[in-house]
């Protein structure tokens, strides 16, 4: 069975972009593939983290994954720092990654901004850790949102560099799996900016923990344009296209069908329908998340079990990496 790996950072609330771009697809794949899903706390520390919040967020994101429908018996769910092989393989892969490749990463450029000299090495090396996450398990399929595509291409290049250096076909070249109607969910306040955890305004995003009233209010206040009636034209009408894509993804329908059904409808009426659909699909997830969060012992148990199963695979692959490289296992 094909092995799938993907990850999500435990930095604040899961939002609709995480859900529609990634987690919903993870759930859909869990019975067809051998799936490993990771709460990537070592990625989260590439920016400053409050220790207590990091622990709480790790549990919260785990609760979110379970509430969204991941079955911890079927797939492996664990937090990255519990399996030390991630950091070890990342170091090894650092030694196969030219700086020129990292210099191309747009996410680093965006995050480091103008203060590049002060940017941390961890933030710069982040995509190498991401490659290590995937390659540690020999995963060949990686379901992610559109924004991770460039990092996935780098993972392929790094896998190839290692294989070439030792003339082996050891690491499979991971394939991004980017699918569904909303692979890039945009901010509700600006149809040209990605919905993200770091947006200053909470009205820019829908959190998986938002209650029905908050959901309805955020959708009602979502930015629109002044053209009458809806149409799907991401270039010219990014806000309308975003709302239509969100609707299609929540409904599990192709965007073309949703567009055909709603062309000409006014924004106000459509937003009402979207709020109802969002409440019906996300409401039960939020409810289940609250129940799960009331039992941190259960959450920690899921992570411990996942880490043990992940470690077994990781250790075997790392032993092989050491053997290939001639690192003496004394
Ligand atoms: P992260 O935590 O930023 O996001 C988790 C997943 O959600 C997707 N996503 C979106 N999809 C659509 N629209 C959006 N607005 C949106 N925002 C986020 C992301 O594409 C991602 O799939 N570096 C990764 C985590 C990671 C990882 C990995 C992923 C670490 N190691 C190995 C795959 C394989 C990240 O920061 O995701």
C-alpha cells in the first residue's frame, strides 16, 4: 500500500484553509493508503513559542484531527518531537542541500522579510526538516494545500541528491497530492491573500472552533465586490471565487456545479446559504473537538501510541541510511 505522510503546525487554531486544503483530504485517504499524520512541533519552534501554549496547541490540533474524522487505529497520529529521527535525518539531509535551493523558497522570503540578516537558521532550514519528515517514512504521497507545493518540489530534489550521491534508489521521490475544490483558501477580508493563522484579523479566517454565530457573522462580513450577481472569475473577482470554492469544498462538489447553481444569485443570499452549510459541516467538528479536549489523557494516549508506531518505521529507515552512508553503528 502506498505510504502517505503529511503534517500540520500546532500554532494556534486550525482554520478552514487547513481543513479544506489538507485535513479533509487526509480523512478521505486514510482507508485507502498507509497514512502517517504529524503535528509538527519542531516546525512550530522556527518562530518563538510560549512553552505552555505550544503544549496546549499540540493537544488542540490533535483533537482537531480526531474530530475531523481521522481514526488513530487506522492511521498514525503523533507529534514530531517524540520521534527523534526527524531531527537526525534533517541534519543528514542538510548535508545534501545546496544553499541556492533554499534561497529560492518563497515562504522563507515572505517570513524573513527585510530583516533577513536576523532571520533564524531554523526558519531557513525548515524545508529540509520537511523533506526529512516525509523521507524518514519513505512516503511517496503528500496531501497538502497549494502553498506547500514548492517545499514538496524541494523534497524531491533532496531525495534525488541523496540517491545520486550514493548511487542508490533508496528514497522515493514524494508526490504532492493537491486536490479538492479549495486547494488555496483565501482570506475573507482580501481575496488575494491566503487565509492564514498569522493574519491580524480574526475576521479573515474561519476557525474550526468557531461557533455558529461567529461563523455566520464572519461570512456575512466577508469582503465582496460591487458587481451584481455571482460569477467565477478568480483573477477579476477573487472574493466571489473564494466563497464559491469554499462552498464547493464544504459540499464536496465540483466548483463548476456550485457555480452553475448560483450564477446570478446576490452575495447576501449566497452568504446565508454558505453560513448554513458551514454550520452544518463544521459545527459537529467543533462540538467533538470540545469533547475531546476535555480529556487530555486520551489525546496524549493517541499521540504516545502513534509515536511508538512511527518510531518503529523511522528507526528501521534511519538504520538503513546510516548503513548506506557508512556511519558506524557502534
Ligand atoms: P501548515 O501548518 O501551515 O498547514 C497545514 C496544511 O494546511 C494547508 N493550508 C492551506 N490549504 C489551503 N488554503 C489555505 N489557506 C491553507 N493554509 C494552510 C497547508 O498547505 C498544509 O497542507 N510545512 C507545513 C507542515 C509540514 C508538512 C511536512 C506537510 C511539515 N512537514 C511534511 C507535508 C509534509 C506547514 O507549515 O503546514
